[in-house]
């Protein structure tokens, strides 16, 4: 079984707040009840009541009444916290699957955007299974929902309806923070706009080293990536001095650096000539041979031919 490690610190802090606040309220109500019961039980004969000790200490009835009120509140708050954390860990366990199964699957997902009050359906009732170690191509004409599907697989977006399971975790039950952690540890995404993937003022080499370090990986595989993608001639230059196609290849190298289990590449050959596209396809295939799972959105026939699984979309619906 494989699980992605999440910090439990936030759960502890949340539980402390969940326990602390009701306990404080219970104690305050208990003390107030105790003072009230104490003052009713002890007639104040002393003309100087300020010299008397507080009623809570002076009579057992006040103390008993206070505890009697506070005790159910304390019990209820502690029981509530235990029930909530048990439910959380049960949900967490339920969505853990065997590491030999698919790395991701989508079950009847739809995604609707609301544009100026109108519904725009980007995905309509899609089922998808992404098998590990494969190059899966999502094909279809422009506007068919390819990028939307990749965004959902990469935890950058959520479906309007349906379930998505990624690396054993059902995304709909994860908090925003847990989804962010899952994305960081499991997914590397190459967006179609190079500027969204790179620090443009820095060199390609800097971007590559940064990507590998962020994934806690060494820089050993970077030289091989530079060679496979044939980017050695310009990778040392600042990215804002490269052409769009050169930036795109450097961006793909960044996505592949550090051996992330799932690599999502959106139109990786979008602005490339046939020779550069062949280098990109070779890099994608090599990544799957090294154990990664690659999903790419593309309408490039060369990419689709090289894929071991092809999913075709049209107007947001899966057609094959
Ligand atoms: P593809 O990548 O296949 O070209 P997209 O997934 O980008 O298609 O878009 C699918 C449909 O969803 C399109 O009709 C597009 O206009 C719409 N769409 C995508 N993103 C948004 C958005 N953020 N807001 C509104 N509509 C969107
Ligand atoms: Mg797209």
C-alpha cells in the first residue's frame, strides 16, 4: 500500500481548538451557575458582602451545581472531537488503494463553468482510468475539454460533479491544504503557456535545478533530460531570451525533472517543428520507461501514435 504523507500538525491544532473552545464555554457556564447557586444557597447576612469569600468556594452546592452543568458540556465536546477525528481517519483509510492499481481515475465527472450567468459545459460525464507507467494521450479538437481534464487530474481544478481518485486519495474529501500537498508530491504539470511554467528572468538551468530541488531530487537526471530534449544549446540562457518552442522544451524538462510519479503535459508539441516534437515524444516515452505515468493533452498525430492509451474527447464528452 502506498500513501502520501501529510502533516498531522494541522489536525492537532484543529482538534485543540475544537476541544478548547467548548471546554472554555462549559467551564464559564459552570462557574456562573456555581456562583448563582452558591449565592441562592447562602443567605448573605454580612452587611459587607465584599469581605465574604466567593460563593463558589463557600458552599458545596455551588460547586456541585457548576460541575453538574459543566460536565455534560465537557463530555459532549470531547466526544464530538473523537467522533470527528474517527470519521476523518476512516474517510482517509477508505480512499487508500493498492499501489499496483491505476494512479488516477475519474468517475462520472462533469465540469461546468458559469460565464455571465450562462452554463458552459467543459466536461460532461467522463469516466477515465489512468494506468501506471503508461503514456496516455487525451485527444480531441480545440475546446473539447482536454485542458480542463488535465487541470482536474493535476488538482488545479475540481469537477462540478463526480469523483476523482489520485494516488489512492479521493480528491473531493481532501482539504485544500491536503490537495496542495498531494499535488506537490505526486504531480508535475506542464501548462501550455511556457511563461506559466518558468521563471523567465532566470536561465533554463536554474529553472531545472529549482524543479528538481523542489521535488527533493538530485540533479543527476538533468544532463540526460537536456540531451534527450536537445536543449543544451540554449538551456544556459535566460528563458526570456528563448523562442516559444525553446521555452516549451525547457518547461517539459522541468516537469520531468525529479521523477514525479504523474506527469501531465498540456500540448507539449504545440509550437514545435517535427524534429523538436520528436525529441519531446522521446522524452515522454523515456519517462514512462523510467516508471513515471504521463498524461498528455494533444491533437498532434505523432504524440497520439506514440501513446499506449488514447482517450478522445469531443464537446466535453468522451467518444472513445
Ligand atoms: P481544450 O483544452 O480541449 O481546447 P478546454 O478544456 O480548454 O479545451 O475548454 C473546454 C471548454 O471549456 C471550452 O468551451 C472553454 O471555452 C471552456 N472553458 C475552459 N476553461 C474555462 C473557464 N475558466 N471559464 C469559462 N469557460 C472555460
Ligand atoms: Mg487546451
